[in-house]
């Protein structure tokens, strides 16, 4: 029984925890959206600077298709339930970029959602501030 209890506890934790793969797999147009009238390179740099400012470490960057670039980040302890994941999708167009930001706590729960949404909105404000700089 002593060896089963820790394994069972670990399984229960994993069932309720958000994973990086889950956040990366969310629909590409999910999250807090904003449109920036700036070239892709400037918006991408602004997004990377904004996530770094909030102590998110970039775990993955890649083109999803010819128009959408995805950045997946994490904040907090790498293994375990402390911290958050963030995903930024930059959708390019001729004269503007649409950015979608999702933030999810590693420890899944309804009480974390308002804070996660606030952090996602804050990331958009930080991106805007950088995009507007000359």
C-alpha cells in the first residue's frame, strides 16, 4: 500500500495539470486577440521581449503554416504544478499582424482562469507598447 499511494497521488496530479502540449495544441485563434499595424519581425520581437519581461522562458518557436507563427513559453518550476504556460500566435497579413495570447496555470482550476486571462491581456499591452516605439 505504501508504494501505491505515491503513484496514485502522482496520477491524480497529472489528471488535473495543464501541460505544455495542451497549451500548444489549443486552436490557433484562441485567447486574447489584438491587431497591430506593424511588420511581422517587429511584432515577433515585441512578443518575445514581453514574455521574457514576465519571466516566461521560450520552449518552442515555429511556423504553423505560411501565415501563423507560434511561440510556446513556460514560467515557474519546469517540472511540477507551480507556474504557467503561455502561447503566442502571430498571424501575418499585408500591413498588420493579429496576435492571440493564451496563458494557463500549470495547476488547472477555475480559480486560476481570471488571473491567467489578466496576464494574457497584460502581455498584449506589453507587446503594444513595444510595437508603438519608433
